[in-house]
C-alpha cells in the first residue's frame, strides 16, 4: 500500500482554514458580549502564534506589512462603496478637520507625552504618536450593532467619514518621521510639500479613477457575470498602485474612488457591493490573524506599564483635546463632542504602521511595535466594551432600524437603469390614510411591495396606506426622488389637515 505524504503546503492550507473558521465562530462572542471583533481575531492569532498553543512560527514583518497594505486597500474601498454621500456631505468639514488636523494634534500630544514620560526623543515620540493617531469606526459600529444601539443625528456619518479618511494622514506622518530619522539633515518643513502633494493627488486621482471605473464597468459588457468581481478587484489594486507610483496617496485614492462609485449607478452594483463587503471581512480577519501571529505575548509584559499610560493619555487627553479643538464652531453639542472623543478606538492601521519602523531598521522599533499593539488591544477592550453605556449616559443613542430582507431586488443592467427604493409612510405623511391610486405617483415609479409590520403585501391601487408602512418602489433614477417626495410630504403642506 502506497504511503500518503502530507506536504507543508497542505498543512499550511489546513491551518489557514482552521484559523479563519475559528475567527468566524469566535466572532459570535463579539455579538453576544459587545467585545470588538478585532480583539477576537487578534486573540485567535496570538493563541495560534509561536508562544501560543499551536506554536505557529511567524516573524516576517515584510509579509505582514504587504498583506496589511493590500487588505487596507480593499477595506477602505468597501467603506467608500457603502458611504452615502448625501448623509456625509453635511459633516464633510468636521470630518475633514478631524481626519487631518485632528490626527496631527493627537500625534503631537502623544509625542510630547512620550518625550516627557517615556524617555523618547522628540522625533521618536512624534513617530509613535503618528502610528497610533488613526481611528477605526468599524469596531465602534460592530459593538453598537451587537447591543442594538445606534447614534443620533450626524454622529454616525461623521465617524464613518473620519475613520475612512484619517488613515492616509497617519500613514504620511509615519513615513515622514521615519524619513527624518533616517536622514538627519532633513527638516519637517522639507516634507510639507510632499504631504500636500500626496493628499491632493490622492483625492484628485481617486475621484477621476472612480469615475473611470464606473464608466468602464458600465461599458465593457463582459460575457460572464463572474468576471465583474475580478475586474473590480483588479481596478482597486490598479488605483492604489498607479496613484502611489505618481507620488499620490493610494489609500486616500481607493477610498475616494469607492465613494464615487458607491454614489453612481453601475452594472451589478448590489452584487459587487456585497462581494466587496465579504472581501473586506476576509481582509480584516486575515490581517488581524497575521498581526496576532507576529506578536510575542511575552514581549508585551515589559511594556505593559508604559502601554497603559499611553492608552489612558490617548483616551482622556489626546483624543478629546483634538476633537474639541477641531469641532470649534461646528454647531455640535458638548455631549456629541464627548461621544466622538470617546469612540476614537484604534484598529489594525496602527499595528500595520508599527511594522514600518521594523523594516526601516529604526532604533527601538521592537518597542514601538509592542507598545502600539498593547495600546490597540487595551483601547479596544476598555473603550469598545463601554461605548453603548457611554452613548446612553450622554443621551446620544438611538435604536437600530432593522432593514428587512425583501424577497425581490433590482440589478441595473445599463440598458434599463432602475433601483429599488424604500420609503416609509410616517404618521404626518400626506399619504397616510389614502389609497395608493390617489397619490399621483409619477409614471415610471411602481410600488411593487409593501412591508406592513414585517409582513409583505403585494399592493393594489385600492389599498389604503397606514402609518408605519414601508413602500418598496421600482423606479428609474430620474423618478425615485419625485416618488419619495410625494410619500414624505407632510399633510399640512398639502392642506390635508
């Protein structure tokens, strides 16, 4: 009988599958207890690492950084793709200030604290501050969702836009600090033009490439539907690569391109959005697992005291000061600003950036990595689990509106542009108590389904609409706004009261 030989490749594939499955199953803990999922994924990676139960040896910082850059590109693109421009436009100025000046202020304050309490040089302190200056709103909203809590007003879109756009600034400052450490003859002023050019080119080229991606997907007419996700994958990497080669910021470019595409119609938009959402989850899990494998838990203990100091300073001083300064004159209440300050969780980006000094050979790079890892872990554990409680205490919480899974959907083909639009009949709506046929909906806007108390009703012209009904419209892009306006118009405006 022939012996079957198990190769290292097969063992590696089996280990990867087991770790992915363990992370997905362990994420149920996050849903049940309100623990940020990033902690679960990091813990699984540490459990499987060289000092963990499985003893997987992994110390390749270059591989971890490469995976991190690729993963972050797809995560940012997926975030941009799901961003509603109409909801974030009112907070564009505030989010922009937090994503640029806020990141700089946070990095500066942490840097000064590192010099005063950590014994670092000014440049080393600013490097450490730059690495941990960006936030991760995905962790925040996963915790809120697990507790059936949302945020009132413009808090959610502001945090979403800030977290998606502050990573490029953190990357730029980290790279600039490393350059200054490697080239003592340079000054910070020498790097200002580079930062301005990178951000400007990233935003401009991201917008242009986003429009180009939309046009290409609509016009290429691929024979096989399965090729569209492949095309989308390639376009994201192309956007990051070409913008980076042209000395722009690739991360900002893919995020802006995602926003542009997400707010325009293109073929297979729903399926591609779902595909990139699933891909973003895969990238997050893979990234956190690898970063968990990269860390040695025994090396965290010597920096635990310093890590706690940095975490507390970041939570109660650096982040709040940057938020309050950036939101002066914003019109946001004190309670809202406190909430924004408290949800400044650190995510995967700081850990990825902590690999940059390792590869650059910066002195004390190992200490930087361990401190940053500890800060991210502690921040997510302390702040993440308390977010729902703080939101309720500040009175900025709101119930999560569950979006029903409708049994039908519309997939634009380019030949017949359309979309399914959900509109609620409120208590003061002019449509409440009237027959559907009497509403005077524009031609080309068809009510195909009514959700009444989680029961689906196929509409007829004689059906009387009730407050709380959710109408699902099949409408062309030029008709949906008119149909929505008719349903949402208050009774007083139509003289019905």
